[in-house]
C-alpha cells in the first residue's frame, strides 16, 4: 500500500523581521506561510511521500494564496474547508547571540479557531490514508479546535491509521478556559508515536528529566530515559516515544540530538553542533517529518529512522522560513558524516 499521511492544524501568515532586526526597527516584514502540521506535510512531500494537509481557511485571496503555496510543495489540499473571516498571523523577531527570538501571535478569531466538530468528514478524509499526525498546538487554539482534533484522532484510530503527535506545549495559546494538563491526556493516549522536546513532558504531564539544564546547553540523553519510560507507563499504547534534545548555548549556537524508546530499547542519535543558526522555527516539525519518513522507510531500523530525523532537522536550521526544503540525498549525506558544506557542482 502506498503511504498517505494526513496532517491537521492551523497554517498562518508568518511575518518575520529581516536581518535579525527588532520589531521596533523594521519598516517591512518577510512574508511566508507556516504552521506545525503544514510544515510536517511539506517535509514529507519533499521526501516523495503523499501528504495531505487539512485545515479551515477564509474564502478570500489570502486563503487562496495558502492553497497555492501548499500546492507548490505538492501537498494535498482537497480536504481543506472554507469559512470564517481571517487567517491567523504570527510575527517573528529572530534572536541573535544572547538575545532570544520572540513570537507574537495574532490568531484570535481565525478560521481554524472557530471550527466546530462535524464540519470535516473524517471518514472521507482518511479513506486510503495510512498515517495521521497532529500537534498540541491545535487543541490549544480553542474548544472547537480541540473537539475537532479529538474527533479526527478517534476517526483515524477507527480506520486503522498510525497516529502520531508532537506535544508542542505553547503556554501563550491555552487561553480558552482550560489547560493542557486537562485536555491532552485523553488525546495522547490514542497515539502510536509521541514526540516531545526537553520541556513538553514536564509542562504537560509533570514528568521531569534528570540533571538537565537547557539554558546551559546541558541536555544529555541519559537524563531523558526516565522521561521516555514514564511517558510509556502513562500511555502504554504508544509504540515509540521520542524526545528531541536541544541545548541552547545562545540564539545562534545550539546542540541538537534525539532519543527514542520503543518500549524495549533506547536509541541515541549523534549530537550536532549547530553554530550559525539561520532559522530555528520549524525545527521540531522538520524532526517529525523526518521521523515519519524514517519509520516508514526503515521499518526494522529504529536507529536509522531516528538518525534521519535528527539530521533532517539539523539541516532545517540553515533554511529561512517554516518549511524544511531538503532532499533525502542531502539528509543521508549528513548522516554519513559529511558536514563540510562544500559546493555541489
């Protein structure tokens, strides 16, 4: 069977300050589109897989521009629905050295935030699909988005799809009267593959790593083995638990790796030193896209699947915008140890 992956969430207009300028300095922004689940879909189509993105867009020129942008990257858009008045926006101020980056959201009353369960025919969407991916960003947006996401997860499980989630805790989004701790467990317990970063498990499930200090760049895999085990104990149905390991030395220099637990064995990826970050937004999404590809392409090799995900997301840090525009060959070249950056002629 040909793999077909479906992702669901919100895509936004991204307005980024150019050349590391602050919001107070700019007279223009660099405009593009992006969002966690759309970013994953773009990664997967770059690797030659069939990926569909499902969302709700305003029926205007901006909404149509989103469709055009996704189609440019070969992402399926047939199941996108229209309604509501606006596309969400996020403003990005890129950090530098000791100054962190900043994100300001303008997504209240967006088309997705006003979605309701029953608007999307999930049985139709999942016909012929093999995998469904969602993130913790979507249920954070609104009650309606949370209800629709849970509806999608249940429908995907009923249809026999593999379900993956990126916990993606965003404290600035949970404003609709409840918390991630109240909403997420019933959704995550239905997932086969669970991805988190160095703080998601702590913020959402109170599961803390051992001897980890992200701000000092001290993020070692051994400290997160207990996190993986506790997540597996909490969600026994999960087949893979993965943690991305980012050590933030400064805004331009991060260490980057990952750990996977399959319920029996642990797998540790190589640690990359990313010393001149171009754009770290979308790093986790590029990891998820690489992981899904790796798990499908290297079915009996969890180590290689993890290594592919880490290498793919390492390369994403060199690319402006939310999308990870790299090929399988480029990822595999880095996996082999070639990080020279020599010109390819």
